C-alpha cells in the first residue's frame, strides 16, 4: 500500500507530506483547492507522462516521492529483472525541471518511465486516470474472469499448457524429419548435394595454411631466384667466400708450427669450409627447384578459391564446414529412415489438435459460466450506485478448429467487457464508452464482488460521487468500507456520507499568503473533522443542527464499520 507521499513545488503545492493508512483514506476540500493535484502527483510518481506545466510558478523543479510497503512476489521478480534491490519499502522518486528535464529513481536506481510502470501497474489502480486503469486492458479482463472462476479454470489452463508442450515437441520433431514426403525428398536432395560437394573436397584443417605458404613462394619466385643466384656468386665465384676462406687457412697453416693458436684457428677454418661447401650445394639445389611451375601455381590458387567458397557456404571455417558435413550426414540418415516415424507423428498431432480444441472449448465454457453470474451481480451493484439502466456483458471471441495453431495457455478467442450505462444505447467496449464517473462506479461494483483482484494493494477513486447523493451516496460509502477492509482505498469526495466512513481524512485548502496562492494539506481529526463534514453537508459548523447531523453521520459510519 501507499504509506507516504511527499510533494514539492507541484502546481500550487509548495510542500506537502501525506501519511496514508490502511483502509479508507479520503481527500476533501473546496472545488479548485487542489485535490486533483494530489492525484496528478501520484500519477506522476507512477510513471505517467511528465508535463512541465505542473512545476510551480517561480520554482526550478518539482519533486514527488511515493513510499510503498509491498511483499508481492511478482513485484520482486520485476525488480530483480531490472537489477533493483527488492526491499520491504519501495521508494519511487521523480523530479521534473522547468525546462522539461527529469530524473526517475526506484529504490535509488535510475529507471525509465516504461520500466517504472511495469512495477507500479501492480501496486496502484487509479480510477479516472485511464493510463493506470487495470480493467481497460483485455488481458486483465481475462485475468479477472479467471480469478472469479477459480480452480476449474486453473485446471483447464494447466491441461492446455501440457497439450501445448507436447504439440511443440511434435512440431519440433516433425521439423527435424523434414516435413511431408515432398519436403523430405527436397531436403534429402539438398543434403546429398552438400554432402557430395564437401566429401569430394576432402577438406583438411591444416591444408589451407600449407597452400597459402606455397602461394607465397610462387608469388615471390623471381625474387627468390635472384637471391639464390647472388648467394651462389658470393660463395662459389673466384675470389668468393670459399676461396677467401681456403687462402686464410693456408696462411694459418704456414705458421702453425710456430704458434699453436694459429694451428687451432686453421682447424676451425677447415670446419667452416666444410659448412660453406654444404651451404653452397643447398643453394645450387634450391636454385634448380625454385623455377616457377605455372600449372602448380594455378592448382594452388584454384584449391584456395575452392576452400574459400566452401568456408563461406558452410560456416566460415574449415572446421565448421567439416562439422556441417558430419551433421548433414546424420540428418540424411535420419530422413532416409523417417517415413514411418513421420506418419506416426502426423497422426499423433491430428489427435492432439482435436484434444486441444476440445480443451479450449471447455475452458471457454467455464469462463462463460463464471461470466454469467458475474455480470448479473455487477449490474445489480450498478443499480444501487445510481446507474439503473446499466448493461454489462462479456463477449467471447469466436474461433474454429483451424485456429488451434494459434492457441496459447490462455486458450482461444479472448474476452472483451462490453458496457452501456444508458437505456437504448448499444453495448460497446468498456474503454470506448464509459465516462470517468461511470468508470469509478463500475470498478466499485466489480470490486465489491471480489476479496482481492490482481494483487493490487491500493485503489484510487477520483470523485466517484459525481452526480449522486442521498441514499446512493450511503450505498457507495458502505461499499467503500467493505472493500477497504481488504485493500487500501484513497478517494476524492464532495459527499459527507462518504467522508464519514474515512479511516483517515485529509483537508485540502487554498490560501493566499504574501500575494501568492498556496495549497495546504493536513489531516483532520476530532472536532475539526466534524466541522469539515458540516461544510460538506452544506451548512456551518457553528450551526448546532448541522453539527449534530455531521456527528450522527460519523456515529452511523462507526457503527456500520463495527458490524462488519
């Protein structure tokens, strides 16, 4: 429920802090005092579209903070999905500057308005603010109807879920088997072609690198030949390295008998001459082998092009192409032997679709049974709420056996709530015809049938008393009282009959101070509350008869609440 609302610089409100209680919280005050500003502030905190005109004149920014107590697991799941810490108290703070820039935080974490609405749609339902009205969404209408039907519908939906899971498995296996006979034949032709293409290619994971190295040799054959020729010249030409080394060795040997170190150096040169000879022979051999083989170069290029094409077609690498080949061979083997299995699955799917269609019909019938009693009770409630000619029906979408493939765990067809408030007017979709006041009373009539709905803990009713009075006002007050025993209600009212039933009442007043207009909000208790009820009755708190009437209303309300 909503525990605390802090408002700063919104419209005429400079600063206000309201602490709401469980049960029925009532906002009263003169027309234009700023009651709607309170609801606009709540709506703003819930993630509604920001309008910079709500920033108080002369202020740089407005700010609203709403604190909720919430233990709904569904809210916790969304918070975890949004990477927001889930705590016992949920704090929403929103700021909007005069130039239209805003910040929005959920438990201190920055979020978008769309992210916020995912959470707040489970916390508050604002009647008169269609953006947060739960029942305007067809999916929620279905949800409400199913909650009314209870276990029978839940069991049927679970049976449909099981059938859908099996249907998904069958379709997956059929897809693996290639579809009908014609599709399988076409698929096998494709697979055979792909397998043949890859098998003939005889791909080797190491071949490509070897071919690239060969191609590099061919592309630089001329430079290699030139280098080898130069090396041979330096090594073997007259006066080259070999001749010079032999000359040096002879010179060292001529003095070796006089100096032992010269003898050692001569031996080392002898070894170097042997190595130079070996290098010279290798240079001679390579020079003969590095002649460009045009045919071999063309073969290497062609093979690399082939590998490139196969890589592009079958996964981007040789390893991927070989993996594709392995899987294709398995699939072909499966398809070759799949005819009998395909027929078995097709028959099973046909029988399952009939069973699924029957289950959807059974679910629809269960919903229709729940809808019949529900609509009658709501119409009866609306009559007591001064809408005597109201008509309310639940329309079920038509479907046929051909629609089975579209079935979900919610069945087939969907539902729509249709409503007409006036005699002679046709039924239309709820959100397209119902007025704000009628919407609030319609919701009140619906809520009166339920101990809880959708897990929402706070319901806000914006001037539900428009156009009613007397006995009807008393009926509305009693319905508020009953509903508020299970959830938190916040209501804006001009009727003393409703305000008398409040568990907590707030007075909104507009005052002028220092040439400026301010809206002040405070909780009224005791004698002040009696005086406010006297004002709502239409008299003065100074009039003993009016005051006595106000006290009587409070006493009757307390007596009724104690009787519940």
